[in-house]
């Protein structure tokens, strides 16, 4: 979930600059298993690592090696501007490498710009 701290409409009208995404340092395997359809199919959950808000865990989706990732964005108010949840799987049977994860996460970007709500124009 990503939001602009000055305009948040997903859960109702919020005009306060003090709204933010709450973290959950107790986020665990059960939470990762419910991120999306891929993680719900996942088996062989293993190697939960991380501390605070940034965590990851490995799992399998059929013959594919995968990792579910939770990464907090910039701090804002009492929480964060966003907390990203993603599942990343190889299309072959090779092990996921750090470069694979960095590439996938680096490819994510905001694709919709609201000129009345966003703090900066897209691309800045």
C-alpha cells in the first residue's frame, strides 16, 4: 500500500498530515502466506529473516523458488509512507539470487499520478 500523507482516500476522507501506514514488527510466516494468490499456493516455507519492518521468507510454488518480501518505505509521522508486500518467483527452477530480488523491487514504480494529491509530479 502506498499513499500520499496529505491525501488518503482508500479508507475514507483523510486530510491530516499525521496519517500514516502502521507497521507490525510481529509480521510472521502466517502473514506472509496471505499476501496474494502465489503465496496462498506456497509450500515449504523456510528462512524467515529480517528485523523491524523489513523481512523476507523463502517458499516454493510448485517447482519454482520464491521469496515473499515486506519492505517499509520512508518514515512518516508515527509510521511509514508505505509498506510494500511482494512475492518474487523464478520462472525456472534455479535459486533466487539477491540480484533477482533487487531487480524486481527496483522495477516497481508509481504508475498513476493525481495532480491534486501527490506531493511531487511523477518521475521526481
